C-alpha cells in the first residue's frame, strides 16, 4: 500500500507478549517495545537517554507464534514494519522482528547446543587400537593459532565479485 511509513525500531520489550487467534484461526500477537533515543549534549560532551517512546507492535501468522515463544519482558529487539499514529499512540504493524544481537546471544534450531536442546551430545567414535598402538594414536600438541592482524576487519578479504546469492 502506498502512503505508509516504514520504520525500524530498536528497544526493549515491555511486559508480556499477548497471543490470540482470529476467527479464521490465524495467530496474532501484540507486544510493546520501549524505544529510548540516545541524545548527544554538546555542552557537556556526553550522551544521555532521551524520553522513552512506547510503540505497540502487532504481528500475524507464523511470526506471531515465533514472537510469542521467543520474546519475554526486557528482551532487546529490532522490528521493522509500517508505522501509524492511532489515538495518540505509535503502532507498528511489524513485518520482521528479531532479537538484538548487540545485547543477547540467540540460537536457532540448527545452532542450539545439544545440552539446551535436551538431547545427548554426539560421542566421538571409539577406536579399537591395540594397546601398543594407543600411544601412537594420541594427538600431539595443537599448533598455535595463526596471529590475527589488529586491523583484520579492514582487509578486503571478500569482494563483491566473490559473494553470490544463495542457490546460485
């Protein structure tokens, strides 16, 4: 739709996420994000917190289920969507919501440690070496890691030409 204001908000979830279902059975979630802008005071030469801005966020569909399962009070999030002012309050119809990795560690299904997932960690394969070969089978001391230059992030190790879209 044209005329909508797309916005990105970054803040903390305030309170519990409410999950409901429409008459058609579509999940819908609603939660509040408190965004606190940082302002620079030039006279004092320091940053300070501005006035907190509450934003009521709504999501529907599978995202609503994920939000209800993953987000709790005080979790830092980043959300994008269409912003509107309704009855003096900011409302964000969010299209995307994610945990702010500047403040949290997040695991996805593929990276969840086995202990946290409730499954036993994979055991290393057993060797059936003879006792006299057991000494030779022991690994030697690990090689020291290569030194990383202090400005490694500035090196052009990846160029635009070497990066391709997934599935190509």
